[in-house]
């Protein structure tokens, strides 16, 4: 068997040759082109902002009713013309009839007894009223037949100041004396023919009730000399004044 000669080839030279093959060059170019495209796409991705999902925007619509127009003021009716007031004719004054003069019968004044004063001093005893004297006229010259005639006895008012009546003075109230109250009390007393007072009325006050009551209570217990008319005792009214005084 014939020997086949071995030919030693250089590895470096074989590699270089492989690189310079036309198919290999195209493959390298295509790979580089893809790499460049990929790198450009990568750069664009990095530069683009990250897309985030957009949130929905809510929009609410409100229907606003138009404001009502102000009502036009109603036209006021023109005031009716007022008629001028009629002149007032004053009424004619009626003739006033003159009043007829009235004839009044004045009451007969009551006899007023002398005033008695109540004070610190003891009351004085007043003399009793003298009894009415019957006047008589003896017959003489100028009287035919010498007859004696007598006049009608005069009327006498009732009295209360006779000594024999022993009428007490009113008590001066201690409270009124302490307050230095004074005054005059005038009373109207209806005296019966028996001399007993039937009614005692206050005619004028002293200005203090306590003094008035003291005087009224005392006079109700008095005894009077009744009035006489034609020689007979009759009922009558008499005024009794009493004065409360601290200066006597």
C-alpha cells in the first residue's frame, strides 16, 4: 500500500481564509446591521416616557334654572279727585231762657251754746242759765177796767251748761296728748223733751278721729235742759262745740 504523504497545514492560514470567504462576510454584515437596529430601538425605548394608564375624568353637569324675572309693580290707580269740603255753618245759638229766681226757705239756725275748752287746767263751772221769767203787767193808768194782763212766755233753747247737770268733760286721749294733737269738735245734738240726747252727729271734725270719738262718746251720756215753747218742754236741736287744747 502506497504511503500517502501527509501535508501539514497551518491553522492560522485556514482561519484567515475562512474569514475572507464571501458568505462569511455577508453574514457578519447582516449581524452587525441587526445589532445596530436593535441598539437603536433600545435607545428609543429608553428615551420615550413611560406610558401610564390615564385616569378617567369625571364631569358633572348641573342644570341651573334661570332666575325668575322680578314682577313688575302693578300700576296703582290714580286717586279719585276729592270734592272740596263744604263749609260748616255753625248752628245758631238758641236763646237761653233766664232761670227763674228760686225762693229758698233757709233753715232756722240752731242755737249755739258757749264753747267748752278741754285742757290741762280743771274746767270752770259755768253759771246755770236763769229760768225764764214770766212778765206781768199790772192794771193801772191806760188799762181800762184795771184788769191785769200777762204776756205769753218766751221760747228758750236747750242748754247743757247748767251746774246741776254735772256733765263730765271728754277724756283727753293719752296718745293724742303725747302727739300734741289739738282741735275743735262741733256736734249737733237732738235733745228730747226729757233732756236726753236722742242723736249726736259730728258737724265739724277736729282733724283727728281719736279726739272726735272721745267727744261724741261723752256727749251721748250728757243730760240737757230741754228747750221750752209756751212754757212746755219740746224737742229741739242744739250745737255743742268742744275744744281739745293743751295751752289752757
